[in-house]
């Protein structure tokens, strides 16, 4: 007898993880791989964070914390908003989570009923769509492109009435585009007028190359804001993120957090408190990303990739490859097999148009970016 698999588990894969698995298998065979596929800093957590973790290992019991996390960490996060954005946040509204992934699960379960309609820009982060589908919430794709710098506008949303939610991402994945304060305020007002829940993904804040990113908290206190220690703070494997939530969500979200996760990783929480005191080290990493970005912006057109989205922030470049292929997954497999360069097909981010796009990550070592460009020029 074959036992059933629940329909909610039959969601699309997170393709970049499949690409990384293939790249790792190639490395296991002793072949070189240049990792431009995964959005992961190529450096460890700052030394102060690692030192704090060692002290916690030696001196703390490392048992469960409150479901919303250590008070010291929540207070440090609130202080970050005051220093960085000039926004006062009550630490009681701060929720530490098991990565931003845990924050998405908690926020979607708390805010949306089965059958609700939640808009998200495409191209966009695939886990939004896949998590929503797993909990029987309907993702509404809002196609965006160069005319709006790959971000949604109220005019885009007018084509999709009766929305229960809107997910924004600035800087975005995969394009790196950003939403300015005026546009953010217009979208927040649009949601408020229609009773649409606004969820703002801000996990790439701190990684920008011009104007700093704006938090949704600067224009509304009703948004759910999600951030992470994975990107700017270079702590991907520590699996720690956070949310800032409206007061009305505190108790229902706490009950879900207690039952689904009990609490976020305690060691990571102790370590993360130190991250906010060492922004100079983190900004040095961003300066390296900027070098990598400039190398790709200059080198990709010469390697046959001239049509690029505007990478205002994050560490990705989204490239139109329609002149070369209409099958980006096959293109990426061939590139890995023939050159050892791992990149991500656009179908991960846009199921409809992504077959004409690929994403390059420039979070890794600068030498790898240079070598990848040399190989791409030779290959194309």
C-alpha cells in the first residue's frame, strides 16, 4: 500500500537549493565550482558575534527562551530602529524568529485565512508563494518590470481587487531594486484604505549602494516588518530573524510561536545581541559587495548579458538571457556542467516569465567574481 502525501506538500521546490545541491555534488567529485547561485555571504559572522557565542556556551544554560525571544535581544533590535531609522519601537512588539523563514510562516498563519488573496510582485522570492500555497492561501502574482523598477505600484494593484494582503520586498530578491519613501507611503496608504495587510520584507536592509533603504515602520505602525540576521549580519546558518508587529497581533502570534517553534535558537540569540555594536565590520562587507557588483555590472554586458535589472541593494543581478535561451533551467545546468559556474534560473522567481532570466549572486569572494567573468566571456 502506498500511503498518501498531503497536497500541501506538493509545492514547487526552492530551485536555488536544488542548484546548490548540484553544485555541491560537483565539488564532491573534486571539480571546482564558483558559487554565484545562493544568496549567502561568503564570510562568517563578525568576530564579536562568535566571541559572544563562545561566552554563552561557557556561561549560559541555553534552555528555552520566551517564545518571542530574549528580552535583551528584543531591546537591542528596538534600539537599532531608533538609531538607523529614527523610529521608536516598543521592544514588546519585537519577535525573534527562527530565521526570516519562521517569520514568514508565523505572519502568514496569523494574518490570513484559507482562501485569502495575497499579492506579491513577480519576479520575487519564491518562498512567499510556496508557503502561502502550503497553507491554502492564494498568492496573486503582480508582474512588474523595468517601467516600475521591478516594484509594484497602486496602479498594478488596481488590476487585482479584494486583496487581503500585500508582500513588499525592498531591496528585493532577485532584482535588488528598492522602494523609495514616497512610493512606500503610497502603498501603505493604499493598503490601509482597503483593509489589506501589509507585510514588508526588509531582510536586505543595510546592503544598499546609494540611498539607504526605508522601513515600512516609518510610514505606518500597522505593517508586519520582517528582517533577518542572515544577510547584512552574515549569519545565515545561525537561523535567526525578527519581526516587528502591530500590538493587535501580539497574543495570537505568540500562541502560534509557542506551539510551532517553542522559541528561536537560544545560542544564536545571545550571539546576535553583539551584532548591533559592530556595524563598521559589517559595512566593510557591504563595501566588498559593492566592488563585486561593479565588476558584474561592467563585465556581464561584455560577456553577453547586456540587459540587467537595477541592483540598488542586496547582492543579486537579474539578467535577461532571452537572446540566448528560452529555457533558463537548462541554460544554468549547462553553464555549471561546462564552466563550473553556478547561477540560478529565473523560473525560481517568476514561473511565467522566468524562463528568459537568470540570477547572479555576488555575495562571495571578489576573486570568484573575476574568475566567473573570465569563464563567461570565454564560454559565450
